[in-house]
C-alpha cells in the first residue's frame, strides 16, 4: 500500500500540489465550496494513479488544490462509496494520499438523514462521534510504517476543532447541532424500522460515507472535523419519500453556511 501512496503523492507533487495545510472531502450537493478556491490546480480522478472513479451524481470527481481561507488546501469534489463496489480500504485511499502530501487536518462533509426528533431538514450537525456499520477499512494485514495495528478511536473527531466550529457558528448566527453519525452501506435509504433502530442505538443522523475516511485518518494520527447537512428525516410521523435528487437539493440550500464555517476554521489553522 505504501508504494501506491508514494506513487500517487509523487504524481500529484509533479503537478504542483505541494505542502497543503488541510484536506477537504465534500459530500453530496456540497461541491460548490470549491468555487472559493483561488489559483487552482484541478485534476480529474481518472488522471490520478491508484485513485478510484466517482460514479455518483453530485460527486464531480475532481481533485482541486489552491488558496482557501488564506491557506493551501486540497479538496476532493466528490468521494467514493462502498455501495459503488469499492472496498472500504479503497474508499479511504485518498485520505492516505492527502496525509502523505502533508495536510495537518482533514475536514469532511456529508448529507445525512436525521433520526433525532429535534432535527429539521436543513439543519447542520457537527459530528462528535460515529457508529460504523460498514466494513472496517483497517481489516487485513497492517503496514506498521503507515499506522499501528490497533487504532484508538476514543477521539475520532477532534474536540478542539469541534469547539472552534461551535464558536464560529455562534459568531455567524448559524444554528448547529452536535451529534452522532451512523454509517450504513447504502445504496437504499432506510426503512422506518431501521431509522427507529438507529435512534435506539444512539445515532442522531444516518448516511452512507465518512466513517471509513475518518478511521483511516485516525490510523495515521490525522485530526478530523466532520459536518452533516440534514437533508431528510427518519423520524416517525415525519418520514417522506426520499430520492438522491431531493437530498442534493436540500444540501445545496445550506452550502453557504457550511462554507462560512469551514472557511473560518481553515483560516485560523
């Protein structure tokens, strides 16, 4: 694996992607944040050695490097998912590449269904913890050069970054929640019974991504901050017909608020 990581990072450096301060992985309907990146270098995923290709609408499949919030960042406009047929270790390989390029922390966003009864469509949830129901990306032989065999997940999401985000949201009059994100395989949206079960076991929101990326980041001791847009509700009496298109539309409505939070966070790194 390390050989593939080195090959990919070497290729990206040869294209001018050097010493980024932070990495961003953008979820469904949230790719517009990249419009604020200046002095860009852009690459299609299909051009990058050892990268999968994103096949989902709303995930453009481009790696973008440039100036954002007075820092150098690398943004993934679109991610990879287990339901696309990729193993979770492959879903998370870009995180390893970002770490080896030099990022100091990883920012992630996703669209999620709210199972907390106090949530509304359009709410923002800062992730404080997760429940991973996807195959663990660290299964199999471990490479000790990359990270330890057994990875502590007691602070999967960095407390300092969470507190900073809460202060920024308050200062910008942006309503946010904190909560637990649960990841399933997808690609089906959940049944009412599944939504109820996820709430019982401690979830506030449910989606189909993010946890493999965070697990791999923590394997390499990379701090993480993640945020969910609540695009639909899995609460009894409030469940409505959901499509990928409706999820995209709701995520796009709240994108400017997430951009404001992440911009200030990166500026202060």
